[in-house]
C-alpha cells in the first residue's frame, strides 16, 4: 500500500501535508482512489469557506460511485485544485501530487500531529 | 457463487471480480472502465457473457409458440437469423428482454439475462402448456450449461475475428448466425451486440472458452468487464432489464416500442389498454455529475416528475447521460428538466437515445 511517511491520514481515507505557515494540502489516498475506480467528476469547496474537522467538504465521483470527502482538520479553504475540474483522472494517476483537492488554513496546527501516521492508516485501510 | 468457464482467465488478468446475478464476474480489468470503453469505440474489446442463459424452443409449433409468447415476430426470422425481443407478463410489463435466434425451421435459441433465466424458463414452460391458444407442440429446455458466450465488439472486431475463423465473415450481415470453426474449435457467431458497435457474439463449447479467449487476446482484443458493458450500452441507448425495464414497465411507453409487432401475444391486450402516464426518455445533463439510478427528476418548480434508471459520464464524449421514467407531459425531446444530484438540481435536456452513433 502506497502511504507516504511524510503525510498524516484519516480513517475516511484523506491525507494532509504537515502545516507550513498554517496551510495544509488535502487529498484522498492511493488506496481510496483504487477503491473508487476511475474518477470522472469532482465537486470542490468554495474558497473562503470555513470547515469543521470531519465536515463534508468535497465530492469525488467515479463511474461506480460518488464519495464525500471530509475535512481532516478545522480551517478555512484558501485554494482549490481547479485543474481537477477538467482532468479529474489526476486523482487516480497521482493521488498524492497532482490529484490534491484543496488547501486549508488550519485553526490549530498542532491537530495535524494527532492524525493517523502512515503505519496507523495502513492498518486501518487493511482492515477495510 | 457460480463461475463461468472464463473465470480463471479473469482472475489471471487481475480483474476486479464482483457478484452479479449469482455469478462471480469481472467488473473491470486493471485497464479501467474508461479505457475499456474507448477500446470498444475505437478498436475492439471482448466481454465474457457466459452468465447469460440459453433456452432451446423446439418442436412443430415452435414458431407459433414464440410468436404468441414474445413481442417481436419470430415468424419473420429466416434460419440462422436473430432478433431483439421481449417477454411480456400478464400485467402489461416484462419478464425479460431477449435475443431470439432461429436455428432451423422449428428450433430457436433464446438468450435471456442471467438474473432472469429461471423466470423465463418457468414462464415459457407454463405458457407452452396453457390453452387457448395452446397447448403448443413444442418443448422448452435450458441449454445454458452447454454454451460459453463471448461478445467481441468494436470497429476492428470483425477483422480480428475474421482472421481467426474458417468462414468468410464479410458476407455475414447484422443479426445473422454462422457456424464455423475458430482454430479448429466449433463456434457459432452472431453478428450482434450490446454496445452499438459492429461485432459478434461467439457461442462456443465451455471446454474451448479459455482457448478462444486467449486467441482473441493475442489478436489484440481488449478484455472488458461489466462496468464498460454498462457505460457502452447506455451510450448506445440500449435498456438493461432491472433498470429501464421491469415487471411494471410498459414497452409501448419506451423508445423500444418498435419491438412490439401487430399480432396476438400473451399479455399484449393488457399492455395496449395501459395509458402511458409516464415515458422512458434519454437525458443529457449539464456538467459531469452522474445521474444515478433512483435519483429524482424535477421540473422548474421542483416538482418530482420521475426517476433516473441509469446514468453515467461517457468516457468518449465526456457527456453526462442518463435514462429516466418521467411524466408523459414532460417527455418531449428538447424539454429542459433537472436531476437532483446530492440535493442540487442539475439542468438536463430530454434527448432521444442513442447518445452516440458509431
């Protein structure tokens, strides 16, 4: 399972980068994109929207199903990956890079450390 | 779960396997549904459809019986010719949709959906004995275990199959059957399919299925799963029983009313008395969200007009397409409606299928 060590994860299959100047980048894991199959559509949150931790923030839709994406941390949306609107398949081909969904200015930078680390997430994902 | 004779081939190709109508079937290969869809539209793809049922209808009254039992007219078939048809119930709806092939004068092969084989067999066996206008001098039996079935579809399908078989396929017209050999193995080819593309359905002995599959693989035919089969048939505007058609849907209120021929048929009187208060339509949506089975169709005031039966985004055209049963008053080509996707109305235009013509 591809779970980079420098990221933190949620049990609902989101990843987040370590806060840099209070900003984190959010996406879905390689495991999640593989389960979803070919992504055909994404709905991204409005820039400026305030999200609570665990709040539904985006939708990733594949041929098979539509899946809600939750904010792993509380914060304000500062940027979205608009390239996904035309090329949502980047989520499948580059889940941890070009397939990022949105960036948050987090309310509490320390909360990131409380998310699952790579080993913790791998254990959760393998349990299904 | 039941396995087709090609089960191990799918597993060896790392297909994602799912349960479908009691069978363990490939939904997709690592290639992915969009690429499989494109292979069929631009080159050639193959599907294992061995889970479908084959019933034999045989006897002096076989034509008369199938003419009474099915909505299309088997009397119009010459030997070695097939037609799309439907099997009505006694309530103005359908037990299944079918392909009916005439082998020889009074012997037919009926291909039914995997989920409905038992119901189709039971209905035909009861109807053949029922009077009037029966009992008919005909027998109905299940030959499903005797056949493996592969569909090879796409613009290069005929060329690729032609190279492998003894017969010359250029003279085999649409809906015709031909018995020939493929690398020495007996096969029966039907020039038909469920994707809108040219191609063949290949009936072969279960024991030969894996060898046929591998020869086609070597010929450059892309393996495709049930996922692509569904996006392709929807784009081509074909119905899927259990979605567009079911026990309560009147085919006269659908784009497939052409199937119903003017002759006495079991259940047809009830069907004709039924009013089309709702109609089956095609929809093209704005944007790329998918209108999924069960989603509500709304008018401008937010009133519910009906429900989506199937929807997808075409990997070829990128259009979001769907079929839906809607109030007959709104079922006119060009009418603007909307589909409720995750609480939001998304504009949609009533558009006659097919959504793509090769």
